[in-house]
């Protein structure tokens, strides 16, 4: 390690008081530098103090620590709230050392109807209430790559799936290579082919929003109770009481892939108290 590296890795005396004040509870922490608009790093943990201190034991993060002038923290009632706030802040503030959560301008999914497979876009329809959607992809190319991968694993027909053109009265080339079960030439029924496709993609199914409208998800710790306001898998904010929830009038104008991934399993697990607000 060079002299410069050693200097950067020294315990930062100017942060001593802030480190001592960090709680051993869930939440988000923010490393600030000299910029007033762009943080250096935003992270989350079920134990803020322990996670922040781990940064100071990692020599690979010496540059980050050398640039840090101030550490801010936001205490949350639990891990769900910490995940939601972290994702929201990273998108809004674009910290220098974080891997960016990119907004997928062409967010799309695979719609499996009786007529076949179609790539559909979140900008054109409400993914939160449409059934038979499978997978969330940043663009059409990624969606078709995923479809090809499933077809290869299950010996599905590229032609029937619309991935390549079929010549009437002839089987596809992949059938000759025994990579297709024969839906293109009558060796497999189209109904059977579609059923196998849906079964193979079931783990990728996009869940419809299971409520009539906006809900409050209650999350509590020994010292704090919070309500995360959600609608159509979109995180609208966190409040300390149901009365405060009425003041949140933000609407979900798009499908948020990151919010969906954070919220889907916890909300469907039955582990949280969920209060309908509409």
C-alpha cells in the first residue's frame, strides 16, 4: 500500500462523533462529500451502525472514505422501508459510487395470449393490472433473448413463437435438429405448445396489483411504526400515521420495475398488515 493509500485508509477523525451517533437499527445511510447535490454513496442495512463501520474495515473503499465529509442516516422501522428509501434516493440523487438504478425507458414484458407471444411496453399499458405478462425487461432485445432461452430449454418452436419465419407445409430447421418438438408441423398441438410455454415461464409471471387502490403497509420495530404508501406496485412515500397517509396524493404514472421487485414478495407473503386506503 502506498503512502497515499495509507493516508486515505486512516480512521477519519472528523467523522468520529457522527459514527458514534449511528443507531444499531434498520435504515439508510448517506456518505456526503463536498457536493451539496450529489452524495458519494447511499446504502441500507438492518443495522446501520454495523454496516457503516464495515466500510471502514474495507481497504478497497479508501477513496470513498477519504472524500467523505459527513454521514447522514435515516432510521426506518424495518428492512422493507430501508429498501424502498434507498432505491428512491439513489434514483433521485445519483450518488457517485453507487451502481445506478436506471430508468428503463423501453420497459417491456412478454404477453402470452392464445394467439401467441407479443412484446408489450409499460409505456403503452398498465402492467399492474394486466394478467398473462411474463418477465420485466429493459428493452425488446432482452425480452426476445429470454424467450429464446426458454425455447431452447423446452424444445419450443421458434417459428410458432414468432422468433423466425415458417414456410407453409414445412417443419422448421430446429425440428430437423431435434431442438423443436414439432408444433410447426403437427407433431405437437399448438395448445400443448402454448401450455408448455406458460408452464416454463411461470416463475417469471408479473403479478397483478392485488388491491383496489392505494394501501398502507405497516412496518414496526421496538421503537418505531411506519406506514409505506403503495399503489400499483409504486412506492409513494412513508409516513408515521394513517392520518398522515391522507396527505400523500402522488399518483403512480408508470410501472416501476425496482419498486415491483422490492414489494412483490413481501406484500404477497402475508407477513405485513396491509390497510386499504381507497
